[in-house]
C-alpha cells in the first residue's frame, strides 16, 4: 500500500490519525446531556434561577452583542485579516445609534450603528489591506481612535449648554433617550411554558424555562442576529462567494492565480466585520435606550474570544456567545448564590475530566483536575456565597477557562494576519 493511501486510510478511520466527526445526533446528545446536568444541579442546589426564563432571557440579550462581535471577527479572519479593533467598532456603532436614535427611533439607530461600525472597518481595511500595516497595530489604533472620537463627539453633540440634545436629557457622557425597540411574545405558548416552569419538575420545568425565554419579550434585533448567523453559514460555506473569500484567508497567492481579486474580498470581509460589530454596539444602546460612555465594556474582546473558542465557525461562535451571555446575565441577575451553585457543577466537570485524563494515562493532568475538583467542593460546602468581586469577574474567568480548555483543537485560517501584496507569487 502506498504512503498516500495509508495516510488517507488513517484519516478515514476514526481513531487512526483522524478525528471523529461531530454529527448532528452527537450534537443533540451533548445538548440533552448538558440540559440534564443543569437540571440536576438546579435540583441539588435549590437555585431555581439557574434555568429560569428570566435568566435565559437575560442571557439571550447579553449574548447578542457578543455574538455579533464574534461573527464580525469571523468574517475578517476568514479572509485573512486579524481584527482586534472589534471593540472600537462596537464603540462607533453604539455612539452612532445613540446619536441618531433619540431623534429618529430605534430602527434608524440600528442602521446608524451598522454604518458607524463599517466606518471603523473601512479604516482597518485601508490600513491593513492597502498599506500593509501590521494587523494588531491597526486594530489597537482603531480602538484608541474610537474611544477618543466617541468621547469628543459626545461632548460636542450631547453636552453643549442649551443644545436640543441637552434639553432632551443628554450630557457629555450619554445621549438623550430613544424610544423602545418593539419585541414579540408568542401568545398562549409563553403562558403555558411559564406555568410549566413554576412547577419546578425535574428537566420538564427546566426545558420550559429555557424555551419560555425564546418566546417571551424577544427583541426583533435578536431574531435578526439569528438570521445573520444562519446567513453567514450558508454564504461562507455554501456559495462560490464564500469559497473565494475563505481562500483569501487560506492561500491568497493561489486564489490570485485563479483570478480572485484578493484585495476586493478582504475589503468586503472587513467592512462586513465592522458593520456586524457596529450592530452589536447599537444593540447595547437600543437596549438601554441611550448611548453611554464605556457602554461596550470589553464585549468586543469577549467576542474575539468567542470566535477563537468557536474555531472560526458560526455555530461555535453562537455557542461561545451563549455561554458568556449566560455568565454575564447570571452575575447581573442573581449574583453570588447562582455563581456559588456553579462551583458544584464545575467540580463535577473537573472530576469527569480527571477520569478521562487518567484513562488516557495523563496522570499529572488528572491529578491537577482532581485536586481542583476537591477544592471547589470544599469551597461550596464551607461558604454560602462567593465574593462580589468574583461574581463580577465570572464572565471573564469563564472566557479564560474556555479558551484554555479548547486551545488544543483550534485551527485558524493559514494566512490569517500574514501580509499579502498583489503579484507576490509571480
């Protein structure tokens, strides 16, 4: 048997050099197992808010801006442009939404946010694609410029004495309030699910609480975000446009040799990246009815982390955004008691990891996981809550833990962040 055929055989057979493909039945099984584990944790700890409709509704709202930032990063990096300027593009989007929204309403605010983020994307594209500036340097510059520009413009447009904006409630730190964004509730189904949740039945009530969050007071921008995730998957992985764009992030010289205008695709990707991040910033302004200084709160960076955790795939970005949104909502809604309950769940997860590492003969890693599990169990039983500082930091701690656990399976685009000049392959 030839060497190439042997290699192909190894890759085709699970466990012989290749990885088992995660099929939809396996994904559904993993989701069902996670729901059962969460339900069991809720029953054991008595923390009803773990699976309540309120918790998951807040988590959904918190996940949207993070997910949009992560999706924006995915577009840029699939075309080979590293975009750590997502935070700045979100700032521009939130400011533009607040500026336009108080006079023209939330839908105009969303469009303005898209335009503001796209402007940041254009700056990043000109610097990196046209002038070949280092992608990290350009992204940092965009973040700094956006911070300075939004603070200056807020003072100029909202904080001028006697101006219409100040008379309407604005100041140098925030815009005047804007009207509500419409939301929808599925009549009948929402009430039925809320009734089931109130019984606190094992698994049934937990599923009812989660589904109830998806049909009660949901923003139309949330539905738009879901559509953008689905559309991104089909556009980038099921169309010739997506194939060409992804080829720019994998092998731009080869793509150029086949007639692909690499510059154009990189520009398009970074503009879409900025527009999506800007929409995420606009979602923050629309949700609280005004732009406020420091509103993004590092969500652009967390969005970048969700993109990495999601292995540069829309489904992975959505799962990562959901996880970080859940943690963010939890620390805002119920704080210490819920985070305290999660200590027990994390201890159980570490115990499972320890067993798996022991089975794989990785004794050091197994021992470390087991010790950490014992410490968390002791912490859970010796304390009734956790410090407020830890509660507030829980979304960022979750970010670090998830990235640390998923680092070994990551596969970024091969030419991501690498300089490219037209004709360099000739």
